[in-house]
C-alpha cells in the first residue's frame, strides 16, 4: 500500500474515533441533564464522521476506477471504526431521547 492511502486510512480511523468519543460524551451530558450540550456534541461528532466517510468513499471510488489497493489489516480496522462510530451515534440519539423523556415525565 502506498503512503498516500496509508495516510488516508489513519485519518479515517482518527475521524471515526473522534466521532465515537463525541457520541459517548453526548450520552454523559444528557445523563447530567445538559441536553443542549449533548446535541452540540452529536453535531460535532457528525462532522468528524462525515470527514471520515469522505475518505472512505474516496478509497472505495479509487478501487472502482481501477486504482485498487490491497486490502490491509489497517483498512479493515478503519472500517470497523466507522461501523462502531455509526452504531454509537444511533444508540446515543436513542439514549438521549430516553433521558429527555424521563426528565419530562418525572421532573
């Protein structure tokens, strides 16, 4: 794998990791009744995720254009991070919604 693709993959891992961290922190803010901050963290996490998604799409597009790269453990790891971040976002939004409903019902 060339250095350019390796760098893109490392950036992809970094973006997905940052997104996932934001989503987890958003859950913690919602738990502390800080719903506005939770929403801001979700949105910030989304920007990290989109950044990673663009890199992923670029790598996939290159392969479709015949500029394929070897599948490396690093690339598989990067895709795993993307999937984990996406799943964490879905769960974070559901958990935040539950905290909001609990607050409305009991406070």
